[in-house]
């Protein structure tokens, strides 16, 4: 069993995957291709995902019964005593990423006056 999940990827990539897998929900593809076809599909996903993210999960003969790969995800797979787990970014990293970045030129003169009570 193979599952591919796409997030904010081009529509053409989704169309390409429907040749081999069934799209059961928007961006979620499921099927049972051979290992060779699965690798070809994953190579195409990584090549054409653009600014999007992708996740591949497939069944295999290990302790968990499956394995997965990610492309451009903030969560990354790590091996922990033979089990593959997803490591989330630290809370501080997530908070910094969610805060808007100030403009590179700084605040306007009017805004500085209002903030600091100057003229």
C-alpha cells in the first residue's frame, strides 16, 4: 500500500499521480504500485512539487510495518532505536516562523513618532 499526500502542489502533479494512484481526497493519493513505480513517482513529486510539500508512506517489512519519506516538511523523520518517528520543530522555532517579519527598511518616521512619543 502506498499513500502520497500533497500540500500546495501544482495541479499538473496531481494529474500525473492519478495515472497510477487514486485520489481519495484533495491531495491524498492511495494505491498499490510496485516498488520501482513508487520510486519513480516519488522522484517526480520531488522534482515538480515547487513550493509545495509532500509526504510518502508505504508498507514495508519492518517493526512498524510501514515507512515514510517527506519533502520540504517542517517535521522530519528520525530513527529512534529502530523506529522511525517524526520530529517536530522546537516551539521557539515555530513561534519565530509564525511572527511577521518587519520590513527591511524599518518603521516609517510617523510610526516611530507615535510609538516613542517623539516629534
